């Protein structure tokens, strides 16, 4: 039996003393689904600080789909640089804005199937938009959530999509939205891919440490 009533409060306490993940910080400023969507696109394979700075520069110029379409792709590239794959992301951001204006009246759709039709948007991004933009329940699984969920023994899965499905079976629904925030910072600073810092882990006693051969 997974002791969620012990694990979640410990992770909350750990996160409380640290900055939220970049997209959560964007959402804290304004619960705008478009800003959340675009900052999540920028965040992929990009460090939090770069994501925040890139998003801030872009939103100062264009923070709606309509305003985004006033920019050329090369202008978007310059604004979000040095985010990883910034040229591809700039192209996707402009195309996303076109679709939102043409098909959805400038609004970000709420439904998963609709979000997944947008270029550069996968289940992680779609879930984060639904979670933070619309307060809709769902589990956003990125590399940290996938790794930690398997390492702790909560699930035994091969990819993030399987992890999402399995977590929905074992994780109480009241924790679905916040689990991503809790595990992203935890994964960045403690439960790292190689040599995790088990000596300072707040949930050490609840973790099975599956696959951990070296730790600090």
C-alpha cells in the first residue's frame, strides 16, 4: 500500500521552500491558458530560468494569438532565444496561434483531443494546459514524473503514457494536478537521473529505489 498521506505532505514541504517550476510560475502570475500553453512549448528541453526569461520577453510583445500573428517567425525566434530548439518552437508557436484564431476564435481549447492536434503539443503539454489553465483533473507526466514514479515503485512502466495511465489507478484524484509540480523540482534537485541524493530525500523510507545503483 502506497502511503500517499505521508508522501504528499513531505513533497509539499520540500517544494514550499523552493521556486515553482517555470510554467507554474507563469500560471501564478495569470491563469491564462494561452500563456500557459506557449510557455510550456518553450519549456521543452529548456532550463526553468531560460523558459521564464524567454516567455517574459515574448509576452511583453505578444500575449494573445492575435498579437502573436503580428510577429514574423524570425521575430519570435529572437524573443525566445536561447530556448532549446528555438527555431522549431517559434514556427510551432506561430502555427498554434493561427489555428487558435482560425478554428477556436482565439481561445485555447479545453479538450485533450483538440489540444493534441496543435503542432508541438503532446500529452504532457496538453495536461499542463488543462491542469493550470482550466483546473481540470489530469496527470501531467514528464521525464521527472516518469522516472520517480518507477524508481519509487508506484508504477512499473516503460514510457510516460503508460505512467500516466497507471498513476491514474494508484494516485488519489485529489493529487493529480499537483503531482507534476511536486516531482519536477524534486527530480531536478534530489531525485536526479544519475546518482540521486538519497541521503537528503524526504521520502527515502517510502521509496523502493528501483534501478538505483549509485547514490549520494
